[in-house]
C-alpha cells in the first residue's frame, strides 16, 4: 500500500480545512483499525505533534512501521548525544515500542550548523544500536536537499511536499536522483492542508490573490467531472518514484473516502496549476 497515515491531527488542531479540531482518542483507534484493515502499515508522526505519539501508544503499535521526527535543537542544548537520546527515549516511551522504523529531522538544515556532524553521528548511532532502522530529513523545498547533499549528508528517507500545485520535487530533478540513489521518498501535503478539497465558496478569502490558479483548478475539475480529492490524490499516486504518500485524516469516514478516491484515474493536469509561488504552496508562510 502506497498510502501512509499522517497523525498530526491526532495531537494538534491542524489544517486550514480542519473544522473539528484535534481528533478524539477514541476516533484515533477507529482510524488505525480501519487503516490496518485496508493495508496501510506506515504511520508518520513527530515529537512536535502534541499528544500524537501518546495516543498512538495507547492505541497499540503492533504491526505498524512508525516514523517520527526530532524537533529543532535549541541553542542551550550543547550535549547533542544526550539530547537526541533523551528525545528518542521519550518517543519510544510514549509510543510504547522498543524501536521505530525511522527518525527524521524536522529541521535538517541544522546539520549545516556548528554541531551538525555530532547530530548526524547521533542518528547513525541509533541505527547501529537497532533503535531505528532508517534516518533522514523532512524538507520544505528541494533547495534544502541541494545544501545537505553537497555537505555529504546522505539520508535513508526524504520526506517532502508534493501535490498538483507544488511539483518542485520532480521538476528539480531530485525525485529521480533520490530514487537512483535508493533513498526512500515519502511525500506529504497531497491536499495542501485540505485547500485542494475546498469548494470555491468555502475557500478562505486569503487565497483570493491566487484566483487565476483556483479558477483553472475548479474549471478542470468540473470539465473532467472529478472531485478534488480524486484529482489531488491520484496525481501523486501516479508518480512511480514516490514510495509513500502521507495523508492526514480526522475521522474513519474521511479515510474511507480517501481510500475510495485512490482507485480512480486522473488524466493530465493543466500546467498552469504547477506553481513555484512559496506564498501559496508553503503553508508555514500563510498569513491568515
């Protein structure tokens, strides 16, 4: 199964289209049970996702491949080894597991700073001790990979945004390069925090400055008689070089809709929808 389950909504009130807030822990269990039944076996979480790891641990992680992320290291933490091990030990405790499938850096450009080599060595040590199977980066844009690769940091996994509006990972050549170097590629933001699933009347006014793109998007969906969820999901699913596609949900019903939508084919997408405008495709820059 190419789909992986994102869990940020399990621990935080997250997403521009989220209307219910943080997912109730009982609903978390229902989502996980249904996901496993449908063949999903990978969970994406992070130390910075509030109570996400704790709720996952309470639900039971047997049979799951869990990938978590280390947060930014603050300047006051001079003992990198101690900090890394403390963070991971807390994650294992919350998740109620002895090891995880992967650990990614949420701020990998810190590897280029003063203690970067020590940080990378700490991650490699986790692999040697069998506490994690793979290590890697969660990046915001392909330019981050340029800098990290040039500095000699070669990951096992790279997680990056990729969707109909944001195709930089492929256009930059990095998708092909990662694949040729046998590095797993996990993509997120397939629905752009739910923005690609919203009807024009529900879309926040903040995004009216990009009406030319959204008008083309809405028109293309109408002409092809396809929903936003079908188009956005299958565009990414059709990319053979992507190993896992992370989807976040706030209910079992929503996950069921995503799985159903994943079985429908999407035809060619208009080139005008592919943009490099950071202010639109990078949610961290949205000023709403």
